[in-house]
C-alpha cells in the first residue's frame, strides 16, 4: 500500500515535459523615417525658434550663440543680455552635429554633406552651397548614408511578446548551479554682454576648426582640409590620415592643430595648410580628451568610465614648448571632466555633476582651484571676457565669472524635457 | 505585491504567536526538506525549512528556502497542510509566497564596449507550490514526508542599457543616444514538477 502511494508520487514527473517555461519580453525598437536628400536640402531654412531637444556643439559669434541641436539643426540665441538669453531663430539642418562659422557663413554637416549657409541676417539665412559626400563616416548604426536616402527621424515602437523560455536564448547570464548538477541548461543682471566674439569661438568639443582660410574637420581617423578662401563656396582639398584613431576634437591654435583622440593628443603643423604634418604626440590612457592650448601648454581633460573607455578622470597639463616632444607637466584629479575653455589665466572645466570648475593656471605647475559653479552637469563651455556659456543636457547656462571667486549662473535657456 | 506579502507574513506570524499560549491542544512542527524540481528548462534542486503550528489535521506555518531552478532565488512562503483521516498519512499542501532574487552575476557578457558591464536588475516574483504527499512515521515524534507537487516560480530581469551618450560624437541614432535607450524587461514564468522529501523533526 505504502509503495503504491510512493510510486504515485512520482507520476507527475511523466508530464513535466508538457509544461513549458515562458518569457514575456517588453522592449522598444526604433523605426527610421527616411527622406531623400532633395527633401532634406529643401528643408534647410529659417524657422521660428523651437524647443532645444538635444544640445550639442556651440559657437559664439558676436552676441549670438549658435547651438547645435543634434541631428536637427542650429538654434540662434541672442545673449546680448546674458541674464535674459533669447532664442531668435532655428535653422533646420537634418543630420547636423558639427559646425564652424567663418565671417557670415555657417559651415555645417548635413549627414554626409557639407552645407554652407549665409547667416549675415540670422533671421533670414540662405543656403549657398552643398558639398556632397564629404563626410562618409557619418553613419546610423546598421544603415549607411550613401544610399541616396537619409534618416530624418526615428519613431519609437513599444512591444511586448511572449515566447517559450529556453536557457540558451536567455539574454542574461547568471549562475545556475544547484546543490548538485543534474543537467545543464542667478541673481546678477547684466545690462549688456561684454563677452562678444567678433571672430567665432567654438567649444572645445568641436570637430570643425578654422585656420588660414582653411577648414579642418576630423572624422574617426582622418583630417579633411577644405579651402574656404571663397567663404561662400568651400572646396574640398585633401584628406590626411592621422596617426591615431578614435579622433574626438580639433583645436586650431596659431599655426598648429591640436587633435584630441581617445589615446592621446597629437600636434599637427599647418605650415602647409593643405597638408598638415605631425609634429609631436602625447599619449595617455584611453579616455575622452578635449584639448585647449596656449603658447606654452596644452590642457587636456581625461574622462573615463563611459563610452570613452578607461577610468582616468583628470586634467593633464602638457608642456608644449617643444612641439616635437610634448611632455606631461602635471596631473590634477577631477571627477568627470569634459569640455574646457581658457580665458587668460582662468581655466574653466566642465566637471560632471560637480558643475563648472574655475582654476587659476597662471602657474601651470601649481594650478589652484578658484570656485565651482554647481547645480548642473555641463559638457562643453566657451569662456570669453568674464562670461561663460556652458552646455548641459538640461539647459544652456550663462555664467558671470568676471570675478572668478564670485562666479555664478546668471542666465539659463531651458532644454525640452524628455 | 512584495509589501503586501511581507505584511501578510508578519501578521500571520504575530497572530500565530499570540495564539500559541491560548490553545493548549496546538502543537508545532518543523521540517527541513529537499526537493528535486523538473521543468522544461531542466532539473534542479531546492532546499527548504518550514515550520509552524498544528491544530487537529491542519498545519499552518511559514517557510523559506533556496530555489536553484534557472535563476537562484529565496522563496519565502506560507505553508498550509491538511492531513487526511485519523492516521494522517496522506496529506495535501499549498505554499504561496514570494521569490526573492538571489542571482550572483549580473554582468552581461554580450557587450564589450567599455565599461563592459551593463546594469541588469533581477526582479522578484510570485512563488507557489501545491501538491500531495504521504507520511511515513519514524519513531514517536518524527516522520518522513514525501510529496509531489506543481510549482510556479515567477521572476524577472530588467536590462538597463548603459547610456551611450556621446558628447564628443553626438547622434540621435537610437542606440547611441542616451535619451533613446530603453529598459528591456523579461518576465519569466517557470512551471515545474517537484518531488520533496521532508524530515519532520517534531
């Protein structure tokens, strides 16, 4: 009798295989919406100011701030009164992530193309020229841009699906051993903005740089040279393969080009403007490293722990008196430094969630911290004559640092909340 | 759900404790048990400890254990049993509770972009087990209980992609844009047959 009961208890195991483990998976995917290039070109024009969605690169020209909205275009912001900045116009440029300003002309990438726009009247801009296919490195994941179509936007699609579970198809790894293995399966109001830039000034994360009637652009591993002697009609000149890959930024200074890459900083001479040549190189651990320079030193921020790779978060000051052999002078630890800007003896560094830090670099071997303007997470900054414009994902911040020790946010332009 | 369950357990525990002194006929039970679990994903094991109070043919208690089936978890459950007849050899039981994830490794090996780890969060879920069994008396107070049952374990995972927001190489392409990253959720339902052997200490 007892044995019979015990055998009955094992019966359910015969139907165990009939039961199926299941998974309900919820996820979102993105569906591209395409446009022809002609449609894209026709769309480049002035539009009323719109909300800023994803702030990117910045350029200051006169009292206008040109702010890239990633892949959408360029906002024109009047910061004559920094406590009350005003968006005055938006130039729709699909696929735009980098730009430069030469006099009255804005050069911007439009996916794989370079577009030249007359911005003499920011409220009435006109397209002057298109250079097709000069930026073939621009890509969209698995989609390549040289098909004649470009992706105008992405539509998010939320999905839930159910399917039988199996160990092999599981996305994530975790241990699955048992006791034993049986089977394995601001307050300040400025009346006027003194910090205007008659010559356009770009942020340190710029990938377009102007020098000697040339525009230099960097892709992931090369430098492109454009002749802009005829400002309204740039001409593609040359491509220079760079000594390092993973190029991030370019900072033209005097006759040299300081190129920031994930593996270090390279200095190229533009004595021959159409064929820049390598002078020297400073290598460091892998990280993101915008760079600015003056006559004697280069200031490089290393930011690790993100897509950049590496884990270093610091300011490296590099002695560049000998351009052929740049030498590390000193390193200062930081939290998560990104873009930076130097104005006289004041160095401003976007340092992650700490905010914007101001340093006195009169003596580069003894840099002293002056002040941290906190409350935001900036990624790039332009500093000029006591005013700074810092870009963060949640806004554009205007900071008065005419007295560095009393530096404070005096104005802000909101960014659309997601 | 988790909070309701914990509150229920606390209430039951307090209630039973309060009752202990009042009802003289009530005795207690405590039994460790080991289980063999079989489902479409394979065979695994489970260890548990259940205990509580006995009144007439009813057992009311709480239990906890470690469930190694696919995703290691710690089930915390109520244990209700009814032993049939005078001899109380044949019994039926029901466990209802909550599975707390106890997964060791949360790295996602598919992604090699630095840093290589992406946040994976395991989520807890329902735990149920119902079945029937047979008791073999051993000595005066002890007994061996063998049972078979049907158990459902629900757990989940949330995959939080590492923000790939590049302030150097900005893009609105979804897989690069941090604003576009989405949480990917997996809700697993594991249906198993389990065979348990328990030793009733008292």
